[in-house]
């Protein structure tokens, strides 16, 4: 489980690096837009699954995480604005 978490962090850092260092390519190429759409979908699904898998957390904590994940999805979705 720890290895999977570490590798997931590495993927997120790689994607963040791409979005910061190559914003033009991420916003205009087919591959960049596909990756950005995938990240948007990832954060939307993550927000939906938060209360399903973390039922033991308080509603306030779950709400805060859902808000954070929706913010992540929204920030990625901004790349699709003209």
C-alpha cells in the first residue's frame, strides 16, 4: 500500500510539473487536453467517492475534503475556458 501511495504522489508531481512548465501544450494539444480532462474527472470521482469510503469521518471533515477535491476539479476545468 505504501508503494502505491508513493507512486501516486510521483504521478501527481509529474502532472503538476507538466502543467506548470508546459501550460501552452497542456491547453492546446490533444494529448494535453486529454490529460487535463482525465485529471478533472479524477478529482470529480474522488469527491464523489469520499463519503462512500470514509463514512467514519465527521460530516464536516468529509465536506471539507469534498470541497477540496471539487476545487481541484474546477482548477483543472479552467484549462478548457477560451
